[in-house]
C-alpha cells in the first residue's frame, strides 16, 4: 500500500469514530443531562468532535484521490513503456 492509501484508511476510521462519538454524546446529553444547565460546554464539545470528524473524512477522501491519481499515472507509464518496447 502506498503512503496515501494508509492515510486514507486511518483518517477515514478516525473521522467516523469521532462523528459516532459526537452522536452518542449528543444522545447522552439530551436524555441524561436534559435538566441541567450545563449544555453550553456539552454543545461545544459535541460540535468540536463532529467538525473534527468531518474534517478528517474530507482529508481522507483527499488522500484517496491522490492515491488513485498516482496509481493511474503509474499504469500510464507502464503502458507507455510496453508500447515503446513493442515498437522497438
């Protein structure tokens, strides 16, 4: 696996984990802590987790695109070498 493929997998997993954590924390705050007035801090924590998760997923897709472009470029170079060898 190339470097960008490794980053794609790890960032995608961490991003999904953070978004899932934010949703679970939101459910906890809504149902267990609904009577308390501490929701400002919880809201900031939830939104921070959710935004970081979205950022990591976006970054993962960026690495996936880079990986695909590198793979296509290698395939084109190998194909051009094959055609050059066949012509010679």
